[in-house]
């Protein structure tokens, strides 16, 4: 026996709502990593607390302005903690927050996926670009 049409419509609407919410949450999560340098900063801080100039040196060729913007955005998102020590001159250190540390497993999984499938993606891009170039030449 099948569900009444109204119940089926309600279940379908609920699935769409849940999928839409999940998609938004995933987009928001990916957005945390969307700046060019945020993954690099997360990986660098995964090795432990770092001072600003250590990060700047390790992430070369990042500029001071971009590093500062990236660190501020990540601090705002709760992914890292900025500690200013009361010294002269002040010593500033950055570390992953507990929330930021939870990004390690998904980043490792994405890295593993990239190692496993990256060549296939590159090959697909090359095939697509070759076909696109042929279409342009033919036009």
C-alpha cells in the first residue's frame, strides 16, 4: 500500500528542506576554507603555536597584508586563537582553537582524495580543454 498523496508530498518537501539545509551548511563550511591561504594557515598551525613572522616566513610568498586578513578572518570564525603576551615589544602567537583542530580530519580526508583522484581530475580537464579548443577552431 502506498502513502496517501498528501503524506508523500510532505515527505518530499521535508527531504528538499533537509537537503537545502545540508547544502547550505556544507557551503558555509567550505567557505571557511575558501581564502587562498586559510588551508595553509590551518596546516601550519597544526604543527603547533606560531608567531606571526614564523607564519609569514613559512607561507612565503604570502604578503603581510594578506596574512593579517587571513588570520583575522579565521579568528573571527573561531578557527584560531590569538594570544598577545604583555611584553615589550608585545609577543603575538597564533594557535588552532579546539574548533580549528576539528578541521584536521576533513582536511586529511580531502588531501587523501586529492592524492587518489587528482590525476583523473587533471586528465578530465585536459580532455575538456582539448574539446573546447577544437570547437573554437572549428567555429
